[in-house]
């Protein structure tokens, strides 16, 4: 432990000056700079894993809109005029997904933290009995 001796002074100051405060010891790049450098090395577009900027914007709208997965699936499977029109005029720009499952798979390809979800199966014993006098039990899936 470092001890500092303080000499009594006539005037007391509430501030202490530390010479190395705010000094950048090890300049590390941010996650986004590392990701950008990786994309440049792999010769990927900034909107990868999406096929193009329009598809990336459409995906951003789907995620931000708050629609359910069932509605997303219906949206991607139906003959939605603007999306299908874009696919018809430029098929290579909208190729990453065609339903909710493939859409979510594409979203999972995005860089960043991932959830480490695990399925835990538990058996719950109830307060009711069956015809043989045994307590009713039910198996439940718990994600944690």
C-alpha cells in the first residue's frame, strides 16, 4: 500500500492532482472497429450477412416493428407487393431469408454477444390425484 505523508499547510485544497489520471495505458480498438477490420479482410459488405443494403433495412424494420414471429413468417411468405416487387426486379438483393426461420437464422449470424440458453426439463407434482390414487405430474420445459 502506498502511503503519502501530508505536511500541514495553511491553505487546504479539496482537489488532489494525479499526474496519470485520464492517461490511455493500452489503446484497444472497439468491438465495432474489430468487426469492421474483419469484414474488410473477408471482403464483405458492411451489411453482411444480408444480401444487400435494402435487405438489411427491411430486416431492421422487421426487428424494430415489434411484430410477432408468426406475423413475420406470414409477411415473408405472402405476396407482399413491395417486397415481392423488389425480389422480382432484383432477386440477388433479397436472398438471405424467405420465412421467419431463415430470417432469425440470418439475424443470429450477426456479430455480437449470444445467449447461452439451455433447456431444462423439470417434473412438477400437483395436488390432484389420478384414478389410481397417484399424484398427477407434468413435465415442463424451462429455458435458462
